[in-house]
């Protein structure tokens, strides 16, 4: 597909999704659209914020426990490839990749990411950090690319899905997603998946409302993106970033609240009206109990092998194996 056509299609899909969400009652926007170039940058900054504990917790797990994670996997299977869904910069998975590489030089790492730029960077950078590692980047949607990895290699698979990305799905979506991953795998294949755990609700809320206002900018950037890419005229100052955490459901939801009655035009023809204090739901970040996590494993056809916690018990990487 030519680049211009590809980008036109993306814009069309973005337009359709944005209009569907903004015409709904209550209004919503899909959080996958946070990640344009500026959104990627802001997310990198969020991960460096003191309040955003998730990255440090999971980094600690991977730094300290990768030898254990690798040994646990090698206890049942020695010859497998690794697929990382949403690989990003591999700054956490590199610790595990090194441990796997020490035990078996003959595996292929398939980093999967929706961004071509990210895949290019991994393919350029990672060989310098783990010399001799076979890397085959896959640019596209998670499930499609997992199928692609299976098409390329018939070996056993270890799938990594870290960073609490599963938290950006609601309960039904997360079960449906794990079931879909399961259908792409064989008995004996493994999945290492990162869940953020329930904890002091204030700590969670602060993580989505940092003092520097980076998460606020990240949330508002979605409106900026709609302005630029879909030719809209959102007045950014008229919207307030407002995250709420419900300790009962474990759902942290981020909203943009319209601080006045207003009309926004999108493209040449569409007008969206907002009442004063009307909301746009932009993101869900679910926090789990261990019982809930074990329940998802069971419902989606996996057996829990081991839980790897950080030292504060705030985050867990769970190792599941296909039944
Ligand atoms: C990518 N994802 C797991 C992040 C989260 O914690 O839900 C995205 C994020 N949104 C606001 N801060 C971070």
C-alpha cells in the first residue's frame, strides 16, 4: 500500500472512531489514539514521573527476577521463540532476553508494535545490546502479528505482554483478548503478562494525576490531535483532565470534562455540542487482585505457573502456560 493511501485510511478510521465516540451518550474516545508522535513523547515523560510507579515496579521485577523467570520457563521448554506484544523500547524485556539468550542462543525475538518507527529503532538498537540475537520485527496489530510469527516459525512461543497494557481493556475485553491470544498458541506455550495490582487508592489516583501535569497534557493531547488531523476546533483550555479511581471495581478512568457549554466543529460538516460539565471518557486503567488475575487465566485457557512481584507488591508479572 502506498504511504499516502495508508495514512489516508488511518485518518478515515480515526475520523469514524472519533465521530462515533463523540456522538455517543456519554461521549468517549478510544485511548489507542493517544499515541501520535507527541503522545508517545508524553507517555515517555509519564513513565519518568515520580507518581507513575508502574514502570519502576515492573523494571525492578525484570532486573531482579529475570534469571528466575527464565529458569522457570526453561524447566519445561528449552527451544522457543519470544514474541513481545507492544514491545516499545524493550527497556524491560531486554533483561529477560539476555537471560534466555544465555541459555539458548538459537531463538528469534519477534517484537510487535503498531509503530514502524518503534520497530525500526528496535532492529537498529537491540543487536548492539544483545550481540548475536536474532530479531524479526513485526509492525502491526497484536493478534495479526502473533499469527504472523507462528507462520514464520513453528517453534514453541513465549509471549510477553507487559507494562499493564492489559489494564487499558475493561474486564470483558481483557478476557476476550487473552482467549484470542490462547487460540494462537499451542499447549505448553507461555504468556508473561504484567498486571498493576490494587493498592492504596490515593497512590493509584496520583499516578494518573501527576503534579507536573504531564498526564493532563497527555489526555488533552487527544483533542489537539483531533484538531490537527481531523480539522477540528476544540478549545483546549475549555476542557479539564479529570481521573477518578474506584477502589471497588479497580477501574481508574480518565475523563476530559467540558467546563462550559460549547460547540466544536470537526471537519467541514460536523458540529458536536457539549453541555457544561459534560464528559468525554478517554481511558480505563484497571487494577487487579490476584484472585481476579487467576480467574482470567482460568477463563481463557491458561494455567498459572508463577507470580513475580516487585518488592512493594504493587505490580505482578504472571507466567501462564497454555493448558
Ligand atoms: C499504557 N498504559 C498501560 C498506561 C496506563 O497506565 O494505563 C497509559 C497511561 N495513561 C496515563 N498514564 C499512563
